[in-house]
């Protein structure tokens, strides 16, 4: 009898224990459910969803614009030549820069796009051209708004492990180190400053051998007493730059751009590096200056026939009377440039920006005189 009572007591205790465990699990399940509901609510209300919807709307709008432009393009006369395109492109682009209000400017821009499309014969190329025009509309304003970063921000990003600073804007940055020439050598290693904007930057005593400065804009930069052993300065813009006392042993200055104001180390002859002296009347026939930064450069009366200036920045450049016969100016920025009396016979101008350019007396690619 006593054993039966013991078994009942044991079973009762076991049942109570199981009930307690079940209640605890119910509470845990209820808490987990509430927690998951909160997470779901946070997930559905996150700001990225709104941004994604906004981007989807923009993509849909651009898709409609592309479809609309393609429909306008297809019926156009396929016999027009690329030379006719260049004629229309220059004429309409200049007219888009007259002193009109903002709304008239937008209408002129649209007419410019339509006029540019009329010279294409290949439908696939026309579609790509449409996308290029749409991209330029949005990219030009973004590029104008791009501001240089501070020296502190550059060093912060470097200390965070970043090494590739391609196309970074460090205009006016101060990376000089007159106290300890070796400290930056220890701090800054393996930098890639390809196509970086280093206008007016101060690199006095900068110690960084094998630095990559290919196609960098070093206009007016101070590189005096800097260690640039083995550095790559291919197609770099050294107009008005100061390299006095710099160590250029083993540096590659192939096709570097300089002028009479550029100061090189004593005894250094840039001509031995096939560098290009930019000055009025210079001869640069068949030179490769693609992607070069030649903003506000003085090339009056220069011989530039067959030169490759594809994607080059010639904003505000003085090109009056220049010989640009058969030059490749595709995608070049000639905004506000002075091309008065320039010879553009057989030049390639697709995608070039002529906004605000002076075109009085220009000989067009088809040999006619611009009026």
C-alpha cells in the first residue's frame, strides 16, 4: 500500500513538473511570436524599401523615355552621314546656350538630343546613343556637384584600409611633411591615385616611391623635394606644377603634359620621356591625349591633326586657329572653349560637349564653314 502511495506521489510530482515546463514553453513561444512580429514590422518599415520603390519608379520612367525615343528614331532617314550629324550637333548645341530661361533650356536640350539622333544608320548604335544621352543629362550635374575631400578624410579612409583612390578629388589637399620626410613613407603605402584630381595639392617632402599617378590632374601641384622614384606619371597633367628637387629616378613620364611654367628638377629634360609641351603653336600631330585634363589650356594655333583627344577635358581651352583635322574628339568636354577659326575637317565629334563654346569661323567635319 505504501509503495502505491509513493508511486502516485511521484507521478503527481512528475505531472506538475511537466505542466510547469509546458507553461514556460507557452510563455517563451508567446515572447518569440511578439519578437518576430516586431522584427517583421521593423523590416517592412525600413527606409530602404522607400528608396527601392523610388528607384524602381525612376527606372520605369527612364525605360518609358528610352522606348519613346526609340520610336522617334526608327522612322528617321537612314541615309544621313556622320558628317551631317556633326554639323547639326555643333549648331544645335551652341543654340542651346543662348541666354534663355530654365524651361527654354530644357526644351532646347531635348531638341539637341533629337537632332543628334538623326545621323545614325545602325539601330543598335542608336539605342546605345540614346542611353548615353540620358546618362549625360544626370551625370553632368552630379559631376559639377562633386566636392574635394579634406586631407583628414583622405587619411581616415586610408587608415580604414582603403588603398584604391582612383578618380578621387584631393584638390588643394595638404600632404606635405617638412618635419619628418620618412613618416608618410611609413603611413602611406601602395596608393593608387590614377585619374585623381590633385589640382594645387601640396606634396612637399612626400615620400612614396612607385606611386601610381597615371592620368592624374596635378595642375599647380607642389611636388618639390618629393620622393617619386619609380612613380607612374603617364599622361599626368603637370601644367604649372612644381617638381623642383623631386626624385624622379625610374619614374615614367610618358606623354606627361607640361608647359613653360612647370618646374622640373635641375638637369631633368622631360623631352627624353616623350612628354608634351603645351604652348601656343605647338605641334602635337598624332599624339595620344585621350582622357587628358587640359582645362583652360592655351593651344592657340596648335597643330593637332590626327591627335587623340577622346574623353579629354578641354573646358575653357583656347583652341582658336588650331588645326584639328581628323582629330578624335569623341566624348571630349569642350564646354566654354574658344574654337574660333579652328579646322575640324573630318574630326570625330560624337558625344562631344560644345555647350558655351565659341565656334565663329569653324570649319566643320564635312568641310563647310560654320555660320
